[in-house]
C-alpha cells in the first residue's frame, strides 16, 4: 500500500484546517458549512465526483469567504486585500518553496 498525502497541495490542507478551526470556534455550524459548500459546488457546475484538487478547494475557499462575509466578520475589502496578498506572495515564491505572506501587502 502506497502512502499518499491526504491533500494535493499544502494550501488545501491549510484551508481545510482553518475551516475546521473556525467551526470549532463557533463562527458557523458545520451543517451551515455543508449546505453553503453544496450551493457553491452547484453554482460552479461541480456536481461530479471531485478528486480534491484545485477546483474543489477554490470552491471551498469561496464558501469560507462567503460565510465570513455573511456574518460581517470579514469585509469585502479585507477579503480582496488578503487574496491579492496571497496571489502576490505565490507569484514571487520559487516552485516547491512555502509561500510566505508579506504583511505589508495587506496594508495597500
């Protein structure tokens, strides 16, 4: 039996862990998460069996962002800045190296 990683990419695991953590903090109920994620998948036309790749976790990220915006705990501008900061960090990171978020990016 070959040991395969549970997640295809490190950011998939981080996103999953963050979602579970926010649920454990009481930011949303798991049933609410499941219903919201299901709606997101359907809106993307992702009703087939997914392999846990980027398409799955981009929908996962969208769902988490929507849940946080829904309760006004994170504003649209904050989400935009965070996404841009991660994109910038991703593009300057050498392949295979961990992506490190540059905090000054969040202040622009």
